C-alpha cells in the first residue's frame, strides 16, 4: 500500500496548481492587466512544469527519489509564497513559472514510487489512490481560492499553498526509499529508448493532446462561468465538482480495473470529455458548468489514470524518464492550449474555445482506445 505521506504529495501539488484558475479574473483586475496576460502567466506555470519533467527524472535517478522530491517541494513552496508578493503580471509569471518548475517533481515522483514498489497487478489501484489526493486538492483549491479572491485576498491563497509544500517537504523525511534497483543511465540512453519505442511515442502523443483537452477546458471553466455573470466564489465552487468526481470515480476505477480492460476505461473517459466540453460550448451557466466539471472529473479518472498506468508499464527499463516525459507532455499540451486560447478568453469567445476542444477530444478518444486495445506488454518490455 502506498504510504499516506506520498498520497499527500499530489494533494499539495494540485492545491497550488488549481488555486489560480478561479482567481484569474480577480488577479487581472487587481494588477490592472487584461485577462489574457494572467492566462499567459498561468501558461508559464504549466510550461515550466512540463519542461522540467526530464530534469527531475534524471535528478531522482542520481540523487534518490525521496530526497529529490523533498528539495523540489521546499523550492516550490518558497516560489509560491513569492507569488503572493507579485506587484506586476511579469513578476507573477516569473514566480508562478518557478513554482511550476519545482512542483513538476511531485506527481511524477509519486508515480515512479508506485511503479517501483507496487506489483503490476495492483498498480492501477494504487494510481487511483493517488488520484484521490489530486481530487481533494483540486476541490479544496477551487472552492478556497475562489472564496479568497472574492471575499479576501488572492495573495493569501499562494501563501497557504507555499506553506503546505514546505511542511510536506519536512514530513517526507521519514519516507522509505524504493528498494528496486535503478541504473543511472543519463539522458541519452533513456531518450533513445523512448524514441525507438512506438508504443511509448504513442502514449506521449496521446497525453499531449489530453493535456490540451482536459487541462485547457478545466483551467478556463471558472472564467467562462464568470463571463456569464457569476462571482469568483461561485465559479470556484462549481469547478470543485471536478475534484469531487475524481474522488468518487477513483474508488470506482480502483475496484473495476481488476476485471475491466483498460481500453474500455479509456472509452468511458473520452466519452465523458466530449460531453463535458460540448455542454460548455452550448451554455455557460453555473448549472451547466457544474455538470461539465463533474464529467471532466470522470474523464480524468477513467482516461488519464489509465494512460498513467500504461506509462509506467510501456518501457520498464526507462520508467523514470517515461513517467517524467509523460507528465511533461501532459502539461505542455495544457500550456499550448492556454497560449492559443488566451486572446479568445479575453474576448469572452468561450463557445469557440470549448467547441474546438470538443472536436479535438473525439480523435483523442478513438486513438487512445485503439492504441491501448492493440498494445501487448511485450512491445515495451525491452529497456534501453
């Protein structure tokens, strides 16, 4: 069973990651800048998160998984606190970028720990348990940050997430390191293995598109609700339905993953993603957004957790690099979506944004289902 302290890591990471979306409109007003500028500051966080994944993978191989994630969390906490004192959108983008770069170690380290310590037959279940931490962190961040933005100060949210990260870094001191031996392969050998592995390339391409669909939609959902006249606290509370859905569905996936084939889980998740984005294309009322956020939670739990498990299995000899590249590709996809849609969000053209995401989700689901259905473990069992 995954240690409780490790399951808190995704919680704190998501607490920081999802604090900003419900506050974007308020931050833009406070700093006196267009909404698109704040969206780009958020994109800096996501982009840095994605680009640093291979770096953290290498560092964890060389200096140890637990020690590396502790240092990363401490630096992430300091950067988050610094974000609270930003006096300009440039300072906000820089400090959020630093926070994203450091929080980038959190969830990949948790997945690598599970991959190194949990037998394959139980791995999907333990990944689903990690997703419960993601769910609670997302829900609490969405509700709390929205309420702080409307009734208090948006700066307090970053102080709270920063302090939580620093405290967690200290608490992880007693976490036993994985006992599985790991070769120090550097950067070239694992990357060469990834490039040569067709199943691995497919997984990374799929998660890049998934990041654009799920992270892109979820990040802009609070702003879309506010464009229809709702306040920041309502927009945040509505978005919290995503976290609740992930929490509930993580238990469901953990139970049914033992007998349901992974491609069927992906099919259910991709269908939920299409429906979620399609709803917001048509209407952006709080009730519609509530249903959409819940469906995005279903999509994340069924589709993304299955792709995560696939990433830990597809190339065992380069697992740390694959998992890091997987998380990097996810957030690079999200950053691409944020960059491309910032101007449309400023113009409140949310029907176009979510309509495009709906269209993109359809081939994503089809390719993921077909790819996972055809894959056999022997394809990816050869390491670098």
